C-alpha cells in the first residue's frame, strides 16, 4: 500500500522570509494524501501544507511565522479547494468481482437445476 502526498496547489506569498528577509520568496505548498494499492486508488481528505523560502531554501515552521504570514496562510487555507475524496476500483478488482459473481451464478445454477 503506497501512500503519496500529491501537490495540489502552490502559491507564492508576497511576505518577507523570517530567515533571510527576502520579499516574495515564500512558497506555500498544499498536498493531499493519495493511497494506492493493487486493487484501488483512494484520494483522502487529509491535507498538508508547508512553507519554504526559494531564496535561502529553508523550511519556515509555524514558530517562525509573523502575524502577516499567519494571516496570509489562513486566507490561503480558506481559498484552497482540495480534490474531491473518492475511491477508484482498479481493473484487478473488477476482474476478481466478476469472477466471484460468475462462480456464484454457476453454483446457484447447478444447485437449482439438479
């Protein structure tokens, strides 16, 4: 079972980096968890976000946020539209389901007509 975080949205923030003080170099990335197995692929409602500086290439943790960064992050969280949660059944599952149904029909037909 592979669990991946898929990047859904990236936004450049026009705030100063609290580490290197570069303006317009902060990048907030929204990622959504996707679970994929041999039988199905599921998009979950679990959302992660992180902020990185493109200039100094450091992660900006919530402890380092200023009030301005916090307000912009809150706005971006509200404006973010995640992918719809869903589960897709893969071809392998459909083959197994079809085989089980055909075997069940065969068993019922044999029992019914004997």
